[in-house]
């Protein structure tokens, strides 16, 4: 197989971090991080509109 090294790396990563894929807490934290990023972007745009 041409890509055995890559497949082995993915397998190792899945075994090490796979539980996070199904973890509610992990998903919730990612969602909160994304929301925070969006809010900071909105704040930045509003500050620019206000000249601040």
C-alpha cells in the first residue's frame, strides 16, 4: 500500500484522541470557542464603524 505511513499516523491519532470526537464537553468547548471568535469579530467590526 502506497500510503501506509499516513494511515498508521491517522490510526494512532484516532486511538489517542478519538474519544474527543464523541465527547459532549469537547464539542461544547469547540462551539463556545467558535462563538467567542465570531463575537470578537463582530465587536471589531462595530468598533471600526464607530471609529473607535
